[in-house]
C-alpha cells in the first residue's frame, strides 16, 4: 500500500516583532533578584511615602515660615489658647497660634514642626542600627551554620526573652541626660534580634539556590557570596524589615516619652503627650494639647503601615498577584 504524502502546509515562520524580541532576549538567571525588574510603583507604597514625606517636609520647610523658637520658650505667648475656630473659657483662638498653646505658653504648631522630625529620627537611627546588626548576624548564622549559628541563635533567643520595656525604663531612669541619639541607641539594643532571626531564615532558604552553588564553584569568597550574590535578593524584604523596625522603635520611644523618660531638652510628640497628661489636659478640657500630637502620630503610623504593606507586596509575588 502506497503511503499518502503529507500535504499539511509547513508552519509559518514567527515573524512578529514581539516574537523576534523574545527569541533575541537572553534567558534570565532563575532565582536571582533584579532591582530594575521589580514593580516599585505600588499604590500603598506611594501613598505611605507621600504621608511620611509630607510630615518630614513640614519639619524641613516649617522653620522657614514659622518661628520654631516658640516650641521651647516658656511664656512666649498667652497660655491655654485654643486652636483657631474653637472658643474656650480661657480665651479665643488666634492666627498667631493656629493650633493653640499649652500651659507654658508654648506654640503647638512650633512643637509639631520640631517634634515630628525628632520622633522620626529616633525610629530611623534605631531601625538602622537594628537592621545592620541583623544583616551581619543573620547572614553569618544562616550561611556559615555550625557552632557560629548556634552561638548567634542563643544570643538572639536570650535577648528576645528579656523584658525590653522594663530594661528600657531602667536605663532611661539611670541616665542623667537623654538626647535623641542616646534614646535611639538604647532602643536599638532590642531592635536587632527579630531582624536577625528573620534574615537568617531567609538566608537558610537561599543558600542552596542554583546561583549560590555556581558562585561557590566559581571560587567566589564567602563575603562575596553573602553580600554580593545573596544580599540583592533580599532588598525589598530588608526595606520592609527596616520600616517595621522603625515603626516599633517609634512606638517604643513614644511609650517611654509618655512615661516622662524621653529627651527633656528637645520637643517630641511623645513628650508633648506626657506634658499634657502631667498638666491635667484631660480633666480641664484642654483637648488640643494632647489631640494634636496624637493625631499626627496616628497619621505617621498609617503612613508607615502603608509603606510596609507596599514593600511586602513587592517582596512577595503572591501578595502582588492577589492585590490585582
């Protein structure tokens, strides 16, 4: 029986520009992170950065348009002035003090302009120290393993079991003078263990990746593998950890300041709340004295939360797909 010839027409060559570009494009290395391929444009991230940027911008340009010396000068104006638009039995609001004054005649707008950046600075310094120590110890423990890993894990577990708030209260009460940097360093003493554990867990899952094995076979040093090959893969995750650490540090600083253990020489938002509590603002209906810094702190935490959620979506493709 004679075979039937194949009359099927040959497949047409793929000549579309998209197909040609895909053929010419080299294959990407699997498992490696490329910062330029990451979708950094994220609505939550941009919204959070906008809120934080607006607060910081207020602290930067505010002194150009407002006399911030009224934040520390006592009796620079009348006491207990309410905000503009709110009448009070002690007086009436004035545009010279749009957010009102406290029991010492200090201007609340000036306190906000100076105090908000100081509160941010405490969180930034503490989170920076915590994440740097966490990167060094987490990468060392996760990549090297062995007895080094055991020692670092033991240090981390012991530090996590220490009641941080009690130690912070003792340290702040012992020190005679507390400034912004000192308070940030004290808070950073308990900021590194959680970052160390989280980064170590990430490194443990990455050290057996294909590109790490190729780097070992190529003779790359341990330092190069850890901080040139593996570290870029954790950039979004490290940013998210930094924001979480900054949020925790700011919360710890505000908690200490509301107990009267914060910096005494410079205004902060937590210190203003402490002054309001000490001055019986709740019982005397001086609501603006504590409401203004509380509202600003709430906005600040909302901005940090949005940034953290946005960075989580960037670092986790599953969250990114679920949000679409």
